[in-house]
C-alpha cells in the first residue's frame, strides 16, 4: 500500500501437487492500484502493527512478503485457509452465509447502488472492459434507472 492505494500486482493460489504459487494477474487490467478510504488505510496499518507484534516468539525471522493476510511469521497464508476462517467468522456472527470472494461482489454492488460511475467500478474490479462489469452486475441497474429518472427531473426543474 502506497499513498492510500492498494496495489494488485500478483496472485496467490493453491496449485494441486505444487502448493502455493505466486502468479501474475489474469489480464493487464487486473494489475491495478485501488484508492482506499482513510479508515481502510488506518485499519491496514493497525493490522500491519499486529502482524509485526506477532513476530515476538517466532523462531525464524519475520518475512516481509507485502501480503495483507499472512501466517504469524509473515509467510504467505493459504487462500483456502483464509476462506475457511472467514466462513467461520461469518457463521459465528450469525450473519447470512457469505463466501470470502462474495466481498468482491458486495463491494461492486454497493458502489453501483451508491451511484459510482460503472467505469470506476470496472477499474477497481480489474475487469477487461466495462461491458464485463455491466453484464455481471446488471441486476443492480433497475433501481438505478428509477434514480436516474428522478435525478433528471430534479435537474430539469432547477433550470
């Protein structure tokens, strides 16, 4: 994270027979830097401080991989373990089922419902084109159509 931006520059996935493998994002547009709110930046700094604090008592030196989700010694965490831990937290909190990857969809849906330009949402998701974003999230648009009509009325009545 630099200047309040979270960079997506690598992928991490479990490859059968090989274990964790670092790779490149799928497309050039997948390689991106997303702006973060001041609250999100503060939360990530807090998390980083906790991670550094966890190195006390760890035999081997802490590795600085740059990943947000790590093991106690800084090594990369298994994405499947992160998904399982997230599912456990959701279940324990009494919230409806939501997979970790569902946070990506929730993020996009909330932005579109808030009136954020679909091109910006597409860039944040790393979609190759805005058409991909609109195809996936078209279910959000019906309510936006009503809001657009009301906004147009409001603008016309001010003129």
